[in-house]
């Protein structure tokens, strides 16, 4: 398996297919690089080089006890991009991966990066505070941690079978293989990484990171996102970015790169070619 080792000894697994301009994909919690299959195959067919890594503690990467925070996530991504010597790269992140991309660009600099896109992403801040009144109460995320600790296998079925893919909406038919693929990816990772990751994705404030980014960024978010509420995320991120473009969807779920891959892929391609 292709992998690179970080300075603190964590082995980060990655996939690297094709040639041409590189696109680097950062996955959501608690998944793996496999969550990008529909995008990897599509953009490979469009002549791009496609790369997706498994975040530390996720997928096939090392199940370490520590370092499950956005600074480490960004630094691990930097290890991968340096190892592969990427130039003129495009970074695309979904959910927590969108936060990873934002922190990477702000913390590690934009050398070698020409564009980025964040999809259903957690920035600027998920948790409710005095400065972020539209966020979700901390009790919501405490509840997620409690469910994970009590029965991770059940929790990792209920989430994709319900709000993650919008299968709890009236008239939406559950696609069981999609649910089980989410479950498979989640259960491959480490419980400690995922437990800590809930704090990381919910309590990290990306406001200043977004302001630092100079490359064009496409912000894609649905008004019916039940995981990362639209009102506290997409529009606010687009406003904070120097060159942000907001693309709003009406009835798509949080996991729209999977359920609506044809539309998302087409919109991403149009942005990359613009």
C-alpha cells in the first residue's frame, strides 16, 4: 500500500492515480479516501491525476491515540503533497475534509495550489457561541460522542441510514449498499480518532483561516444539509473568502458527492475549467 510517514511516526495511506493536473481529495468524518470513488473515477477519466488519503486514525492509516485535531490534519496533508511533489494542485474537501483544506491552505501556505473547493464543509464554525449564534449547541456534539462510545457499530449505521444521506426525508428511498459502504469505511478507522474528531470538526474556528486564503474557492452547500446546517456554514464561508463563490443546492443531503455525484462532478469540472 502506498503510504508516507509523518514526523511523529504516523503512516498516512494514500491513492494516487493517473497523470495530468493533480486533484487532492480530503474526506469527511469518520470515513476514508474511498468516499471519493465517484469523483476519483470521473476526474481520472477527464485527464486529471487524482489523489485521496486516509486521515490519521481513519481508513488504512495508523490508528494512533493522539493528534486528532485540524493542525495535525493539515500537517499530515502537507506531508502527502510534499512527498508527491505536487504542482498546480486543486484541493477538494468534503465536510471535515473541507475544514482540513481550509486549515491546510491557511497554515501551510498556497504554494503549488491554484484552486480549491469545499463541499458541505464545517467552516467557519459549527458549534453555537455568542459570536456564532446560528451554530449548533455543544450538547448535539456531546450526544454524538456518547452514541459513539455506547455502540459505535449501531451509530455508524443509523447516521448514514438517516440524516447523512437524507434517507430520513419523506419519499427518499434508502440505498442500503451506500449505507453499508459508509459503515464499512467508518468501522475501518479507530474509535479514539473518531471520538476526538467530533470535537475537532465542531469546535475549530476557521474564521481567520478563511480570510487568509487567496486562491479561488468554490463553496458548495445544500439548504437541506442535516449534518452541517447551511445557515451557519456555506454562505458565511463564501463571504469570508477573498475569492469565494457560493453554489447553493436546495434539496440535496450532506452526502451529496455520493447521492448526486453526476451534478456535483459536473459543477466541480465547470469550476476547474473556468
